[in-house]
C-alpha cells in the first residue's frame, strides 16, 4: 500500500518585500471571508480600494526589514521548508509536504503533487495550534474545495487543534531553556488577536463573555480561541513552575480596538510603572518566526517597553524546526516509525 501523506499548512508570505508582491498577498489574505467577515461587496471595496493599497506601502517596508534580518528570505517560508525536510528524515510513516494558505506554495499545487503519489490517506495539519475560523477554519474550507474537484478523494483526516498536547507544550518549554525565566519580573504570553465578533460566533448564544474562558476549558468553550490560548499559557507556566501572578496573557496585531484584550502593546507600556523592568515574551500561536514575532515583538514592542521605562525585553523564538517541535508533530499526527 502507498504511503499516506501529511500536509503541513502555514499562513503564507509575500513572494518578496516589493509593494506589488505585498499587495498581492494582502489582497488574497484579506479577501478571505473568514478573515474579514463582512458582505462580499463591502470586503472588496475595503480591501481593493482602501486597506490593500495603503497598507501595502507601510507593510512592504516592514517586510523588507524582515527579509534583511533573515538573510534575504522569508523566515516563515524558510522555517516551514526546513521543518518539512526534518520530518521526512525523522519518520517514515508519511510523505510530508507543506503549503501556504495564501500565496506560494499553494494548496492547490501541493495537492496536485500529492495526488501523483496516490496516498492511502491524507492528513492535514494546520500549523496553528489553536482553532480559529480565520486560520484553521479557512484552511479546511480551502482544502475541501480543492479536494471536491477530484474524482478520487482519499481518506482524509484534519487535525483541528492541539493547543494542549503534551508534546506541543514541551516544545515551548524546551524553547525557553536558553532563558532563565526566574530572572524576569514578568512573563508575557502574547497571541495574535481576533475580532471579538469572531470569537463570539463560536457560541450558540453568540457571546463569549461568561464562559469562564480565562480559567478553564469546558464543554462550551473548547473551540473558543480565547479559552484555548489561556489554557496553553497555563500549561506552559505550570511546566516552568510559574506562579499565576508571574505571567499575563495578552493579544497583539489588532486592526481595531474591538479585538480581544488586553492588548500587548498597552500592557507593555504600563508595566514599568508598576516596577516591572525585565520582561520575557512567548508567542505560542506562532509556530514559525514571522513578521509578528521578529519585528512586532522583537523590535516594536521592545521599543515601546524601553521608552516606557523598562530595561530588558527578550522574546522566546518560535518553534521553527527545532527537534522538540519535530517530535511534537510526530506525536500529534501519530507518525511514529
């Protein structure tokens, strides 16, 4: 019998930091109805005529800075490629491939490549540990759309989330070993934000408030992004033997103020007033370093914290293609030899 295939899917990246490549990437990304969930005509006007043209100018400068810091390539693309190579070396159950939800390598082209091997099973692993409609939900929709065009559809398994998998938690604990966490006044777990409206849609009553998401996973909130990121933070903190008052959960990269709070930049701005001078940031929603970790946290947030009176801001690099992350994926997908 032919080997099954494992397809890793990350968010995506522009082909280059040029204005037109950044515009093309942002247009595809923001035109996704699961990312900007407004009527199609309004989304088209917002993205094509307002957000895309104007944001591409500023974003292309930031992407150029990111490329320069990463040897002239996209760190997200490079790290995902290296991760795939290591997985193919360290296990032999699956043929492992990768694709990007937006831009290249595309899901469509990668599925065509997989089809040539006639796999006995297709396993999809979005590289987003916490379910959100705008990430894992969008990946499922796109993969399903492409597969539905085929005459033969292989056995198919989609791994929705793994925010609490012991090996995933362990990979972050391993990543932190280069830092003495007890030397820091505060540990920040900073996650990519989401609009409150998208979080609310998880629930039958369209309301996240009152579901105890900051404190527990229960029968109502186990697909709630807010609940699962708090759970990941708690599990990592327990492994690091951190007291609850030693760490905070925050949200970054907001487009408006109607997103999940507290906002990472505002928390960092306020911390020095309370005597917090040394901060370490984890960003467990990002399994590969990218603009949001290297530039937003490592550069912009550091500047905000220092200008507010802080002394040191360090961040724990993403899992990228570390041995512990490779092992975690093997465990999560059941791909042991």
